[in-house]
């Protein structure tokens, strides 16, 4: 099987402009008539939603810490039928966990290496000129076993600045694929977990068009297309992850939106019926659901509305009397007795767990997680080992229920955030990416 050629868009650091370049490339290539398959390296829900808006195809995460090689190849095979793949890296090219995961340490270089996708390095050249070449040369040297397509210069201050930077790159033998001028008007708004979600923008499509125009004006798209490549591989197994139930009521709105696309795609292909509902619209879960799943998101921004969503809470409580309910991160918080917002006001939640959480005392909890379940939950038996990650600022005020799992970080250290369960209801701060040995 001839794989679809691809590129990995990476950078030396976070904040260098990877997302802007990726979104602009996706839309610009689509405007040239290409079918473009996007991917995101690492654990991220928000960027893939922007990718989909930019190019019209679902974007999937590829994570070498949480996924084994079989699952990585199966997800990469979703790009078959596209003309080109554009994958967005996470953090800096070599940044990953200290402890090794299933097939790597979670760094973007793992994905480029496995797939054979050449790296395009986005370099923020503000505050430097010829010295930027030393950075690019170092990245090419450290990743010598991965094809290096070249660099896209970002935040170029003037034509003279561009000439100086280009001269340094030329002297170092680094190919410059484009140079983007500094544009403060083309930034995406952010909040504490990253970018504001795609569904919250009222002019997102127009912004994608602006990004594409920027890329077309300042990047050599022909060179980008020619640089794309991939390793030959045998036919991959189709994406297959057993669904947690046959009929799944899935909360989906701006308060509950953090669900990995590869999970939903796999569940649907294996015959599960996903039945979306909106707690913010005060909708109850489907009465014939086998499982209610509350994913993560931003319930703390909508705590008052959720506290007043009586039909939602009543439907959830009715379901929990006889059938399982599961919540991840934000969904876990909503299953508890109360949620304290950043102003210190406590809002009543579903009360299906004794959990009380607070955003008044913000503390960052971030990193890969491995969980060994102490009780059955969401289609997994007690003793099952799951890979995922945690990313939140809330703290636990009360957690009287039994722990759901032994949870460790990437270094194997036990953590206090164990999740909890009561009857048919369970939840955890842990976001599932994949079970062991997929």
C-alpha cells in the first residue's frame, strides 16, 4: 500500500506559530483542490477541531506515549485517499515525557520518525537574525534520522530582517520555505486550557481564509507539496477500539467537548450508536442509553446554567439508578455535589458523587497518566490498565467516595487524583486515550 505523503509542522518551542501555519496550510492546500488529512501529535482536543474547520476532514491525534504501534498505524491509515497529510506537532519537536510510554515518549519527533513525514520547522525569528540559523541547524542535527524539509520563518519584522535571517539559513544549508510577517491581527484568543474552542468563534471560517491568504502570499506551496513524503508500509489493521456500550448518550456542547475523535470513530465503526445531548440546553440523556458519558470541557464557565438545568440533572439521576454514568475531568466535576467557581461561589451539581471541586484556588495538573482500575467502569473491568492524560486547574475540596483507580504519572509516581465511584456512577480527572495492548 502506497502511503499518503505528509509533513509534520513543528517548532523549537510552544508559541512559535505552529497552529497558525498549520491552519493556513490546510486551508491553502484545500483551495488548491487537494484533499488534505490533518493530524495532531500529542494529547490535545482543541487544535483538531480547528483543523476540521480549516480543511473539512476530521483530524486525529497520534500519541506515541499512550498508543502502541498498531493503533498509531491504524489512525495514520485514516489518511488513505487524501492527497497530502499535514500533522501539527506539540510543544517543541523533541519535547516529551521523561518516562517512556507504549511506543515513544510522546514527542512529535516520534511520530515523524515512525511515519516518515519530513519536518517543517516554524522558527519565531523576532529578536534575532542570522542566529536563527543555529537553532534550525541544531534541530536538523538532533533529528538527523528524520527528513528535514526546511523552515518557515515567523514574525519577520521587515524586508531587511528577512534578508538577514535568510542569509544565515543559506550559510547553514537550511532551506527557507517561507517567511511570514508579524501580524498581531491574526491571533486566536486563548483561555487557561489553551485556545478558545472552535465552536465559540463567530467568524472562524473567515479567519481561516485570512490564514490561507497569508500562507499563499509568503510560503512556497509548491515546495511544501514536493517535500511531503512517507515511509512505505504494509496494510494497517482498521481502527478498532471496543465501545464501552452499544448505545452511548454523549454530552456535547461548549461545556462538554473534550472527546478524542479516534475513540468516537472506532466506536461507531464497531456498531455503537452515539446519541449526543446538550446539558447546557437542559437536555436529558436518551432514555434508552446503556451508558451516559460526560466528557471534559469547561463546566466551570457555565456552572450557573448547569446548576439550573433541572431536566438534565433529573435525567442523569434517573439513568444512574440502573445504568452506568461516567465522567472525565469536567464531566467528573459535574457528577459531584458542588463546583466552586473562580469567584468562590459554590454551584450545586448532580450530586451522584460526593465530590466538591474548586476553581478559586487554581493549581495546574498536567501530564501523561496511567491508571489501573480498582473497579469496573465504562466497559473496562477492574484491573484494566489505561493510558491517557490530565490537564486542569481545579482542586479537590471533598472526595468521600472510594478511589476508582491507582493513577501514576509518566515517571511511575502515584498521584492523589484517583477518581471515585458510587453505585453505577464513576468519574476521574484522567482523560482516556487508549487502553493497554491495543
